[in-house]
C-alpha cells in the first residue's frame, strides 16, 4: 500500500512534469506558485527529478538573462510522466466514486427527513 506522503510526492512530481512539458522555461518561482509549494520545495523537487534522469537542464537561449534555465523532460521523464498520469487518474477516479457515493447518501438522507414548516 502506498503511503499518503508517497501519493502527495507523486502528485507533486506529476504536476511539475506536466507543467514543464508544456512550458520548459518556467522559473522555479513560477513553478512553485503554479504547484502551490515553496520555492525551496520546488528546488528540492527539481533536483530529485534531475537526479532520477527525468528532467535535464538546458540554457534558455531566448532569455535576456543567460542564467535562466529550461527544464526539459528526457525520454525517461516523458515515459514516467505517462505512468504517473495513469496512476494519478486512477486515484482521482476512485476519489470521485467515493465522493459521489457520499453525496448520493447525503441526498437520500435529506429526502427522508420531513420538511419543517416555514416560520413567517
């Protein structure tokens, strides 16, 4: 069984990989804001993704500031993003089913309760 922390970490990796695939020149600050974590947290995530060989650093040549980097998904990163996407989608579908069942149960409870007379 996967721990809650591992799921959270995988969700963060999924969101970062997805954002970088669409926009490799995003800054760490922009990534952190989009994912909803601190800049230090995004730095840690990027280093982990680079260490796993899922992302590589490249210079973003179109930028005026030559210190800017582009975070490029490697072929291994693209494959991992696809695998994570499948797991993420499966988890979200399970969450949706559980939430829908809870909503249906609550609706049924409300329908069974006699209506109170209005106070006018």
